[in-house]
């Protein structure tokens, strides 16, 4: 039986925090998101999210003007082929990253949501399943504050049952620089004890020399990974940091598709891959990266962060379906756009999160909440 895409719509959302969050990129007060809604001729509705940190109108224009017209009338169960066709539109003109890729990601996520709903299965099952209906997670993240406040946040997360947590480093000189970074991590390690995994996230704020220095100073603190130590374009820097100190390197939230990850892997620059489903090419992109992770005996840790709830939910299905899963990023820091659903977002217990079992992504969006944050 043929199934046809009837409409592809893109909506924009924004939410603001009373107190901005501070980390390696600077102060972050305003959250934005674009959601893609795909409907079919037999009445199914699929939902996806394109990551946006700035200018949601740009992503919306790519969805509406570039992709929606040629998707209408096509079968959503050809998701993998449609992905290749979307990518092919501007690939030859060098658009193999960026806004085009983020638009593809939201559409592809919505297509797989439909495929799963048509099958009456959760998305992770139609992606092949990996024999897990719950996934290990880590608490993300402790942001910049004075050291006692950061220690209090870290111990609070441990008290809530988390066994792993991520802490931001990469302070500017005015905020105390790398010395304050090292002091804060040593204090947190001492407070939580030896049995808790601690990850570091620089958000690209160091250069390679600083990352190596800090990595060496924190070698005794038993750190699980150091994330985005240098800017995403500095592949030589990644290589230097990986060989210049002993903490494993994580990256990928700023990477697009299998091509970017292929390069990081070829250079021996990375241990843990962190694709964001809303940027890496949706479920199709996330799954293809899974094959790379498998082929190179690396580890997979899906990224979530400042995105809206659809992306956090989709990443949970990625975590439940990919090979070599390490851990899922459970975001506990304030995020006005995460809880967009009729039901509550799954809460972790003892360092594990349950994946929703209803067909598709498994949680229904709450139109009342959406309208509160929608922008035109
Ligand atoms: Mg990060």
C-alpha cells in the first residue's frame, strides 16, 4: 500500500531564561527551536526537530522552500532514499554541512516517526533495536559558577541517583581562566568521591596547548572524557590534544553527517562520538554514524543540550538503537523548550532512563505549551 506525504510544515519556537547560563561559548539566555511536522494522506503525523542556535528563520526557509515541495507525494517509508535526494540538492555546490543539513535532520526525524507509527512500534525498534529499552545516562551539565556552587550542584545530582555528570570548563581570563577550571574539577572530584564518572566540556574555548596543559593537570582526577577541547574546524588541534594528554576525547555535536566524523576518525582524533540527531542528519544520519563507530571500535554518546524536547526524545531512541552505546546526555540544566509534551519527559533513575514505548517517538506534543513558545 502506498503512503504519501501530504504536508511538510515548519514552526519556530523561542524561550528565554531569567538568568542566562554561562559556559565556554559565553552567556546563553535565549533558546530557539524549529520543529518539522509531516502529515500523510492516511492521517499519520510525524514530528522532527532541526537544531538552531541562531536565526530559526533560515532553517525554516530551507525546509519550506527547498525540501517541502519535492517531498509532497513521496512515500515516507523511503526515508533513507529521500535523505540522499535531499543531500544531493546542494552537495555539488559544497553545502555538505550547515543549515541544509540541519533542515534535513528535522525532516528525516519526522519521516522515521511516521514509519514507526505506521508499524505500531517505537522508533528505536524500527531502526533495528539493540535489545535495550532503557539506556545509561549522565547528568548534563554543571555550568560556570563559583566553586562551592558548582560542588553543590554536582553533589545534588549524585544525590538524585546519577552515577555520571558533566561539568563545563573553558573559562575566559576574566572568569578565572584555566586555573579556575582545574580548581573547580578537583573540588568536585573530592566532593563526589571516586565512584562517579566526571566528564568535562570545553565547548571549543581552549586552544590545543591549553587543552593539553589542563588535561595533564587533571589526569589524577580520573576524568571520563574531555569534550570539544578546541574549535570544530581545528582537526590538527584535536590530534595534538588526543596524543598530548591521556583523557579520552569526545566531540560531535558540531559535526555534520558521516563525512565530518569520518575525518575525525581517520586522523585518530576522537574516542567518543556525540552526534546530535537534529544536526547529524536525523535518524538516518545518526544510524550511519553508528556503523562508523562500530567499524572503528569507538563509543557513541548522543548529544542533546539546548535543543527542544523533540530532539531530546529522538536522541533517546538513537541511544536505544545504535551500536557501542556509552551514555545518553540527560539534560538537567534549565531548558524552557524541553518539556513540550502532554506527558512528562522520562526521568532517570539510578543512572538509567526508560525509552517511551508508544509508537513513533512515543510522547505527544502539547499544543497549549507549543503556542506559549511559538514565534512567527
Ligand atoms: Mg558539549
